[in-house]
C-alpha cells in the first residue's frame, strides 16, 4: 500500500474477474494493478525445490533462498538465491535447473 499517494498496489496474475471485483469495491483510493509473472504458489514451488540444495552444491555454497520482496518476488517472479564461492558456476548450474525463475547473487558467508 502506498499511503503517501493514497493508492493500493495489487500484484496479481492477470485476471479480468479480479479486476472487475476490485473496481466494484469502491475503496476510495486509486488501485494500481501490477501483473505478476508467477503466482505465490509457483514461487513457493521453486523455493521448495531450492531449499534441499542448501549445503549440497560443489564449488559454491547456497547461503540463502528467498521468494523476495516486492521488486523481485512480485514484479519479476523470481526467487533470490544467495551463494558464496564460485558465483559463475552457481549461476550456470542453477540457471540450467531453474531458468528465469531465480536470481543468483553473491553474498557473504555466514559468521561463525
């Protein structure tokens, strides 16, 4: 929700029935409909396939897996994968398995 501009941002899969229902609510604020390339269910499925790979990679270590916030999660429909070690190998191998459903970035290894 963008309270400064009195608008409600709705990230959703394109659906004319939802659009009509939202328009009929009479919310008194501007409703900004944003197309999401993937549903939460699809993103959760990607996340759930990534989690077992944590600690089970060679040449890099998966440190974190997240379905992301507004920018990555909703608008781009990708899961964020944080790795340390061989970033290019991680991008190549994970990209072959998950395609455009993920974004792989280098992160610092956990302390300890």
